[in-house]
C-alpha cells in the first residue's frame, strides 16, 4: 500500500487500546461492552467462520456464544498497527486461549486476529474484526513455536 499514512504514536496507542478493550470484554463475557466497541455497521468473522454484521447483531451473536459456551480467556501479542489513512488503521495480532477452568493454553485454539478500526467523532471504533484459526495444517513446528511465544506472553512479567 503506497498511500498508507505514517503511523503516529497516538493512533498506535488508541488502536491497541480498543483492541485491549475488545479482548477484555470477551474475557469478562460482557457482550454489551464487546458490541459497543463496533461501528453501527461493524462486521465480525468468528473463529468458527460465523459472519455477523451490525453492532446490534454482534451483541446478540456474542450473547448467544456466551450463553452456550464456556469461553476461555485470551493472551495476545500485537504484531503490528498500520495507519491505512489518517482515520483508518489495521491491527494484526496472534492470540492463544486458556480454556475455562484450565491454566494452560490450548494450541488448537491459537488464532490470528485482524482488526480494522476507524476514527469517529467519539473516538476509535471497530469496523471489522476477524479471528482466524492458526491451524497451519502439516506444519506442527509453526504451531509449537507460536504456542511457546504465547506462553511467554501469558506468564506474569517480573516487576522492575
């Protein structure tokens, strides 16, 4: 993309923050807070391939997920935040999931996440969020490498 706007620290910080809030809402199983992070016409592609359009529909979908599944908690590593224009940014990350009532990551739940955020009058909102399984069929070394990287991110950091 030759027309990408230079990344500034405020955009990077703000986009990372809305992503952090998204994962936090998921971890807390709070469908309302999760949905409110999206634009009115926001769009998600879930881990299982579910596609949902619209803030209200996203809230209803996530409510249903939470009522039918014991979701785990995420650990994430943001790979990049790129400004596509001054008011549009893309975040890419990898995540691991610790299943409910467990202490260890489940490698089969590793994923690659992509988020497109747009700047609105009231701050940044999510226009698109895609959560793709990091299956890497036939490449077990890549799965192990990512899982180890995520385990290190999951461990409490020593205090300075």
